[in-house]
C-alpha cells in the first residue's frame, strides 16, 4: 500500500470503489454524498486524485470517475484492513457485529502490513467479515458471491442471507434481535403491492416478520 497517502485520500478511494461496484462510474454528487461533504469539496479532491503520480482515478468531466489500477489496489488494501479488523474484533475480542464497523474505521488506516498478516493468520485467513462482506486477498482478488437484494424476491421465494450493509448499527441490532443474520434461510410469504413490505419467515423463529423496503434493500441473499 502507498504509505504516503492521507487518510482522506484513502477514504475517497474506498468510497469510489463502493459506488462503482454497482455501476461503471461514480458522479461527483454521489461521491460527495458518500463522503458527507459538499460537491465543491469532492470536486477538489477528485482533481487531486486525477493529478496524482501515478493517477489514482480516471476523471472525465460530465462522465464521472472510475479507479485506475493503482487507485483500486489502494482501495482494496484499506477494505482488506477494515474487514479483517471487523472479523478480529468480533471473533477474538467479543465486539458485537453492530460495534465493529466504527472501530475498524478508526484503525484501518494505521495498522502495519505485519499486523494485518498476523490478524489474518489468527483468524485462519477468512474470506468474509461478520456482515458477510468479502475480504479482499493479499493479491487484490475479491471473493465473489452471486446475490440479489432481499427486496427483489417474490412470494414463495426462499433464499440464504449472504451479507448485510453494515453502515447502520441500529439496523444490525434490530436484525440480530429477530434472528436475521448471514447464512440464515428466509422465505417470502407475502408481498404488499402498495408499500413494498415483505412478510418474511426466518428459519428457526416462532413467527414471521414484516420488513419495509428500507430494510430489505440492505440485505443481500442467494435464492435457493
């Protein structure tokens, strides 16, 4: 990893990587929203990243941003740190899955490559973090999973939960309280045509639950 990059630059590269996982390029407004800054601030950083040696992004006015190979490797290294830290905090230190994201955010930029490797070895070289997100390998490969959002399923569909967006601790606490975690099977019993609510049965639970689209869009599953 390039040790001369600032925390802010690394955060921008990670944000661009996350946005471009669902589309080819990231717009300035999308990056600004992801980073919690004004579009003008985002534009300034985008220009800086594009002018770096070597360039960390490909920026084309009115067409948005994509990562160069160098930028993607930096983003994946930070993501690897983050997800290994989440797994370590959860499995070895007893943090709950709703607590690990913020802790990992604080530590991901400062751990050494030696500490990263020791954490990886202590965990048995895991492929996924506690939320089901893939952990990039040392060679910048990302384990793939074929998944769709829970919100896309129809009545009668059955699926295995693979990963859950970890940005909202309150959501994670709620899902844990109802038994909806990675590797759990769910069945769609009913779907409301008016508000997109889903009636979901979670394996092992005494009753079904009703989940709104703000929740079901954060859950990724593999249909059976």
